[in-house]
C-alpha cells in the first residue's frame, strides 16, 4: 500500500500535459470547458454588470407595479387534492395579489373533487375545473387556458411552495424585454434534508437549474421552462395553441415559444420549492420519463430546427443542439471514452480510474463554489457541501446509466408513447402522427 | 228496517240496535245527544261545515266523543275525510261501530285520564282503530302530507308532528316504517320549493352550459362552440385544423362548463337554490329542513298497555317484566359449562302491615333494595319488581356461588327493614335453577 501512492503520483508527473489531455479528453473537452470555464465567465460578466442589471430590474418592477396586471395561475393535475390547501396558503402569502387561481382536476379518483369544490366555496380558489375522464396534463392545462382572464399565465405544480415574492419576480422579466414570451422560475429541492437521494438531487438542481439556467439563459439557449413554475404571456401561449401532449411538455412548449420568435428567460429570484423523490427507485422512474422526452421532442418532434428553413434561428438551434449534445451525444461519447480507455490504457487503469474520480471530485467542489456565488440562500445551502463528494458517482455513474437506458428504449422502441403518464387514447394518436 | 227519529231538532238514525247521531252543522247543543249515541253520521254538502264537525268531534275533550265512530253521507271532497271512519255504508258501518265501541270500553280510564295530551289521545285513537297511522299525500298541507287524527291538532304546524311522534317511537309505543323524506323552507316550513341552478357568484339563473371537447392528437381543449365549422356541421380543431370524426377515437367530451350571462363567471358546479313559493325565501340546500315521513303502527307492547293487560307498576319502568321474561327464556335454552347454570331468585314480602304502610315508604325501600341487587346482577334487566316481590336472574354461575349471593341478599334486606317493621313482615325467598323451570 505504502509504495502505491508514490508510484501513482510519479506516474502522473511523468505523463506530461498532452498525454494527460489524451487520456482525459472527455473531461477536459466537455465537462471542464462547459461546466467550469463557461460558468465562471458568465459569473464574471454578471458580477461586472450587476449595477446595470439591478437598474433594469428596478425599472421593470416599477412598470409592472404601475400596470398591476391580472395574473392567471393554473394548476393542472391528477389526485393533487391533498396539496391544494397548503398551496393556496402559500399563494395567499404572496407579495403580489392581483391573481386568479384556476385548478384543473384531471380525472382524479380520490377526494380531489370534493376538496377543490370546497376550497372554491370558501373563496380560496377562483375556478375549479374537473374532467371526469383523464385527458393528460397538456389537455388539463389547455382546459384551464380557456378560462384564463389574466395577461400572464403562471403554470404551477400542486406540490410546490413559493417564496413570498416568487409570483411577482417571475412576471417582472416580461417588463425587462417585451420580446420575452416565457419566464422560467428557479426550482429548488425542499426536502433536501430527508435522504441522501434528496440531498444529491438538491445539489443537482442547484447545478443544472439554478446555475445552469442562469448560464443558458444568459447565452440565449435556455431550453426548458419547468412545469413546476413557469410564466407565459397569454397572447403568446394562445397563438401557439397551448400545450401539446407530454411527457416532457415543459420543454416542448419552450421550444414552440422560441420557434415563434420569442425569448425565453430564466429568473433565479423567482424561487419555488418542490419535493424531490426520496428513494432512488422512484427517482429512476422519474428520470427515465424525463430522459425519454429528450429523444422524443428534441430529436424527433422538433427536428426541423436543425435544418435551414423559414423559421430558422441560431439561438433555437443552439438551444436544442446544446441540449441534445450535452445529453444524448455526450452520453454516447462517454461510452466511447470508456471503451477507448479500456482498450488503449488497459495496463494503467489503476492510475486512470482514481485520477478520473479525483478530477470529478475536484470539479464538483469548484462548481459548488460557483453555485455559492450565484445563490440567494447561501447559508442554508452550506449544509449540502459535505455531500458534494458523492456527486461524482451520482452524476457520473448513476444518472448516466439511467439516461442511457432511457435513450436506448425511446430511440429504438418509442417507449414514451406507452408511458402511463398519458392516457392511452392520446398516446396512440400522438404516435401515429409522429408528435 | 231503520228509522230516523227527530228529537229536539236532533236526528237519530237507529240501525241494527245502533244509534247514529246525524249532524249537519256543529252546535254545542249537540253535546248531550253525542254522549248517548254510539256513532255519528255527518250529513252535509258544505265543506266548511263538514270540516268544522270533524274538527269539533276529534278534538273534543271527552274520550267518549273524540274516539266516537264518525261516518259521512256525502262525498264532500274534503281532506278531512281521513279523520273520519269513512263513508256510511249500512252493514259495514254497523260492524265497524261494534268493534270500535268494544275497544273504547277497553281503553283504561286510569292510565290516561290525568294526562290528556295529544300523544295519549293518538294512542287511544289508534288502539280503537286499525292501530296504524298512515300519512297521506296532500298539496294543501305545508309539508305535503296530512296525518289522520293527529293532523287536526297541528294545523299549519305539520312539521312538528314527526317530532311528537318520535317520543312515542322512543318509548316503544310506535313502530315506524320509512316512507319519504321531504325538504322544507327554513323560514316558513313549507314544502313548496322551486329548485333552480344558479351562478355561485351572483346567484343569477341566466346560465349557459357548454360541452368541453378534448382533441387527443394536439391536446387542445375548448368549448364545443370553438370546434364548430361554420360551413358544415363538422367539428374541426381550431388549433391543428384536423377534423374530429369519431368520439372516443379522435376526441372526447371530458366535462361541461357553465357560463353566467349576468356576470360572465365560469364554473362547473352550479349552485342549486330552493326558492320557497309561499314566502319567497331563497334557501341554500344546506339550510333546508329535512323531515322524514314514516308510517306508524302501535307496537304489541302499546296494545297490551292500552288494554290494561300489561302489568304496570307506577314506580317501575313498564317494559321490565317483558324483557325479564325474554331473558329468562333465553337462559333456559342456553348451554352451560359443566356445573354452571343460571338461577332465578325470588324474594317476596308478605304481611298485613304492607297494606297499611305509607306507599312512599314502601317505594323507597324497594329503591334501596334495587341498589343492593345491582351489586349481584349483571345489569338492570336482570332485576324486576312486581308489587312487593322482586325477581333476580343470576347469570352463569356455580350453585355454591348462587347460594352465597342468596344469603347476602337476604342479610342486606333485613338490615334495610327497621326492627319494628321486620317483626310484622315475613320474607320469603326461593332460588331456582332455570333448567328446572
Ligand atoms: Zn318559505
Ligand atoms: Zn387539434
Ligand atoms: Zn353570475
């Protein structure tokens, strides 16, 4: 054992920079550049522009407050009755109060209809709509859309809760730039203390949602407005005909809005807390569904954005291409990388594998530093620092394997059309029409 | 065969040895003749007069009058006929009069005399008739039903009848059979309500319902109106322009939504309100008063009670003996573990002194005895007092145990009786195994 460590260090000293890059090409080319260099550059720009951005924000806020527009909050869902009371509570605490609350019960088979009617009777919600037969999340959201009277529509998940200024902050960006058609909120994990699985997701959300989306939004390639918390301009959403059928309809509608020429914006200060799955088994199921939708929507349904045509836009192209590249192509490349290492460096695996782990370990903490700099609740998130060590295995192995399985199934078998998440009647037709 | 005798302006019809008093209009002068006749025939075509006669008779304070068989000669189309014994028909009516008069004689004066309340009258009335009280649908009654006999005591307050009768149900005088449930206006207790669907926001009745269509392929959901093609009757999706051909395959109608034409509010569940036709009060469904309508019938116990065949002691609950008998029967049929059985323990006091003693003293003595007995029996049902004797049912024990209890009881009883009295009274007691009964 004692002679192993000097030998290990010695090996890496002798390798030299070019061979190092050769061995760790995957890390250097993709992970390091994308998640470290770009993040820090964007943070740098943010930091330098902070005064200007603050002024722009204040101005927008002033305009927003002056206009005081009606905001329609819609919450479609099945069997969400148990969350509704808490949700109305969370919303009644909002700093912005000129909103109507529309709940769509999509064929619940529990007490949701009773709870909903009751809340309506007590004036806690403005409209309670019920479908006796389930039609899927998209149709439920579209149903609500028919009755929205607001200038802006905020789409929420029933099991979320919100910072007091969340609704206000998610709408203000519309007053920064009139070309913004939709604004995504910042989704964080509420139950991050409950289990290791939830803690790792909390860190993941901070990386991919909180920081990741600030960066993609800044670069103009922000690609997915989370269904848990997003705001839309009413006129824009009606012009694109609302939501199409899911799963993955959040990403889908974002692309549709981009395609029709509007900007999509991420607002980190509009914070919404959601419960993450506490067990890996549940998480795996959720991720399989999400990952399948990437193939279905990014690669298949919206393939037109990759080709020059009348609606072609570079930012839309990059937005989808980045998404597809960093998910699908990198996933494939990663396996190629593994094979490459196994074949060409089979004799040095005892050096390569620990080094890889070290690199990812260090990167996780470097990334956490950027999260810390961007964050608006730093103190609470300090709790997560000690768990960052596990991220190498969580994102590096677990999520990658789940993703590979999902892509494989969807790409070759179109499995998402069989997802019980949608009623059969909708899925069957969607598959036929290649949607 | 029969003749009508006119006497002091009063007509009497005698038929088959029964005297019927014929009344055309009520007057207090009839009182005398009423008591001497066995039955009454109402012979008027005036509804008001008819009703007045029925009311005066059935609410009369004299038992011999309000229970009297009452027939009518002309079908006057009055709702009050339900309080009579029907149309006069020679043979049939005679038969009825005999039965009713027989039963009236059996109505014990003693049990009901002092307490001349409505429910007691009802019990007596039912007892002398078919023993049934069947409410009849009637539009003129506020609750939509009229009750024979007792209804006369609650004109315009029909909703209170059920409450009154409930007392009789509780003390096992009446049996019930569910008949109907009706809603009454909260303000005036009338059942004439007009139900209307209204807007939950502004209460307007000017509503329009629209079917909602869900197009599966593109998930578009909108009121049917938006799918209507103006050129033909086809349904066409406004979002994706496809034709909707087949319900269940291309589209479905998951729900419908109301639109209020007054305030433009949308909603799925309209608020149903009940407007009272008599007082215009608009009731929400929650504030309506629900009244249950039953058919009633005298219980066996009440029949026995009315005939005086049911042994009652004023200080004891009336049904104790009956229950005790049933328990005893049960115990006799029961299979016990070896050596175990139930025992009937009887104690009676005899002696001239008991007839002279103040009844209050005797009653308080038995009250104390009951307290003592409570410690030895499983529950009150196993204890019954009949006059100056008590019976106790000792459940499921060994003979030795039963004998020990017997001795303790007698010991305690002697302690309760003061010495000067004890010497004039004999205490007899008996312990019997129920198997030997
Ligand atoms: Zn009324
Ligand atoms: Zn359509
Ligand atoms: Zn209205």
